């Protein structure tokens, strides 16, 4: 593999833009373009800088070797293990932050709180090859807030993004104060962490896993929610919707409605059959239903994870 192709393949593997690489190296974007097209050759200092940036040896760049020391071709943006196209944007986090996340249109959105000091946004698709061109990931900091926006650039239609785009967002556990997510997707999974979370927009299925804190769901369409080992408070705010919340029958939860105007109805089932509200001495999860013309069924099951498994694309 030629040097130009290797440099291009390494950048695609990391999911970085030419502008990002240029900024990291202290060169112009035009210089990176020349290196990747073969119109110019990076000098030895820049080759060394590229090797450090991508975490490879200089021989891998100069000789076009893969990580095993063999000559490789590589397929830009393709995850060979899963045979999916992918693009990753990663950035360092050095302090506790409030995260404001917006995802325009996607099939699924997954938010994981991880043991790392980096935050990352990974776009995945089975059919959209040029994810960097089709979608823009914008990162902006304002004081203690960090905004993450995943936007459709207009190259593909929103209806295709709803069918083919999966978004995975990873936040460092040590630096998450709270988060807000606004999305338009079929499903969302949020896993891990001790923080407050607000979810709004349009969503059909939501799976909350291993979360401690205050979760507020502001989605005004019919939906299903799975609360799997969730401790704290769960507010469901809807208008004109009929939804179902699946919880463990051992979850020690209480439920009530809030508000004076409009109809709000709570009912309990056990594996889909009508049941009485559980008697709880000390609640670990307090559920509150608010809004107008809304009905929430709290379905008690043996294992919410087992109930949810198979219903989610990204589980």
C-alpha cells in the first residue's frame, strides 16, 4: 500500500476529518489532502507525528504495513469484524460536565457511561458508506456544558437515516454531572451511571439499564419503556399517549399521577394480566405520571432485560 493510501486508511479507521488531523499536527488541511492524494509527501517529522497520532509505527506508514507487519489494503470506514460502516469522533474530557445531546434522525441511539476519560460518538450503518459526508458531529463547549449534535448534512434523506443510522455515544463516568437527549429515533438504550437524565423528542422504545438518579421522559407519542435496575425517580410526561413501562416485580417501586387538569390514568399488570399495585415499605424507584390525556401501564415482569431482549436492534 502506498503512503498516501495508508495515511488515508488510518484516518478513516479513526473516523477523523482532515481538518481534525491538520489541527492535531499543526498543518493546513490542504497539506493533509496532498498527502492522502499523493500530490505531496509528508516529511519525516510529519510521518513521525502521524505515527504518534494514530498509534502505529513509522514503518507501518512508510511501508504500508498493517498492525501485524504485513502489507494491507484496508477498506476505509468499514468495520471488518462486524461488516458495518463506521465513523468515530473522540475527544478528551477533563472536568465534570452537563451534556446536551441532539440526534436529528436515527434508527437507534445508545448512550453508555464508561470507565474512560474520553467521550466518543460512533456512527454505524450497514449501507451508508460515507458517514462523514452524510452526517456532521458537532462538539461545542460553553462553560461546564458540552453540546453534542449529530446532524444530517442533507446528502441523504431523513427517512433513510431513520432506517439505516445507528448512533453510539460514550461518556466518561467520572465526568458526567447530568445529561439531556433530544432525538428522533425508533429506539434508545441508556446504560450505566449515577446522574440525572432528561430524554425528549420522538421515540418508540426506551431501555434504561443500571441507572441511579432522576430520569425524566418527555415524549408525547405511544411508547414502551423498560426500567432495568433503575434506582431513584422516573417521571413520564406525555400528552395524548398510551404507553407501557416494564419493571421488575422485585423493583420496590411506587407510582402516582401529578397535575390537576387533563386525564391521567395509571394501571398495573403482571406479565400483561391485570394486577394490583404493589405494596412497598421503602421504594427504590418512584414513578410519576404527568401530562394530559395520558395512560401508563406499569407491567411487572420477572426480568425486564429478558423482556426487552430481541426488541432492540442495538442490544
